[in-house]
C-alpha cells in the first residue's frame, strides 16, 4: 500500500480510485487533472493513464455498437437489432465490471495492469 498525498491533496489510493469512475466523464476529468498536476507520484499517474486508455477503448467499442444499430435501422433487420441490443448490454456490463474491478485494485494500492493497456500506462507514467 502506498502512502502520501497526491497533488490534489487526496490520499494516493483515493485519487487513483477516482480516475476510474465511469460516470459523467468524472474519471476522465480526474485522470487529466492527475496527469497535469502530479508529476512525481507513479501510482496515481499509472492509474490515470490506464483510465484514459480504458475509457478510450470503450468509446471505440461504443461507436462499433452504434454502427450495428444504424445497420439494424437501415435494413429493418430484427436479427441485427437483437445483436445490437446484446452488444450494448455487453458494453455496459463490461465497462461497469472493469471499472469497479480497477477501482478496487486502485484503492488497495495495487498497480494492476490490464493486458496491453497496462504496459502502455506503465511506460507513460514514468
């Protein structure tokens, strides 16, 4: 468990946890603030970078799901419509599940790395 405070005046584990909140862009805003203000705290910067990357991935996946939705409307296909609905539910459950898991890991002071994204975040957080 890491000690000390982040540049935001919060405990490092709390600042790291806040970076993953998937509500109204709170996680992205906190992540950007951490990256701009905190140049020395490796743990907080790692979680901020990983949060930005995971949120970016979920934006791309959301666009893919919406393309399926447009295809469903354009073709008036019930099959593509059901596929779109399943993809959308999987997107929501995946986003919430990953963010909650990462919030727990961040709060515990762990530097849990997601595949590919975690290595990028680790390299960039130095």
